C-alpha cells in the first residue's frame, strides 16, 4: 500500500485492497468494481477508501450472494 502524502489516501493493487478489506473479498472482485462501478485506477493502483465504500454498498445490498456483515 502507498500513502499519498498530499491527501493521506492509501492506494493499493487489487490483491492489496482485497487483503485490506477482508478475507471474503478477492482481487477479482476489486477488478470488477473498477470495470462495473467506476473504481478509480491509476497505474494499477486504486484508493482504499473508495474501494471500501463500494464494498460496503455491495455487502449491504439485497442483491447478489449473501455475505456476512
């Protein structure tokens, strides 16, 4: 993970974000968020805070496979 000193945001690759977000999140899920949900990606890195917001919305949604909250 890389911290942007000007904003304080943490950026990571899909596997790094998946590891930070929990054991039921996979790198493939993170990559799908980029393609389907507009997760910002620059040079292969995406912001953790943005990925966490997308993950929370997915986890709390009644659609898709149920996952623990």
